[in-house]
C-alpha cells in the first residue's frame, strides 16, 4: 500500500515568459499533493488540530511545461511528536522534474499550541 499519486494538469496561465511552468505554481502543486496525502492518511474527517507549514524545500531539476500532466508521488512521510515530514517527487512524462520536502506542525488553533500527531495518521503510516 502507498499514498496515491496526485495528478496535476498544468494550466497555460501557470507558465512564465519562457514557456516553463512557474516555480510558484509548482509550490502550489506540492501543496495539493500534501493535502491529498493528509486526506488519505486521515481516512476521513480532519482531526481537531490543523497542519501549519513550518518549512518547504523544492529542488527544481528540469523544465516543466504546459500540455503534459505532472504526477506527484509522496516518497516518504515520517511522523515526529507533533509534526510530519513529507517528501515527494514530481514527474512529467518520463522525466523527474522536481523533488520537495515539507515539515508540517500539528497545532490546536484555539490554544496556538502544538499537539501530537493523531493516532489515525500514525496507524496509516505504519501500514504503508
């Protein structure tokens, strides 16, 4: 079992003056994949807390273009006490175009304090 792949259909308005997909658009695509992965891991409704982004790193490896879908695969998701580290690869056709990682912190929005990673997510990760 693995986290399902997220498929992105690049839009023309996501291109830059050189005809490449803009790096800001790829950051948004990574966010879409993270949300898809969290939904999959939760297996249902959100936990009481919210996931806040603490860090994002994206390595742009090759040009990405409009006209061909981009597939985003989570390659690793690891849980800390109150955080998740999510790593992914983005591929267009047969070409690896980017790698990314993000650290998300689980926060109780009422108290603004970090809270533990939910058991449902830990259990889902253990099954992967």
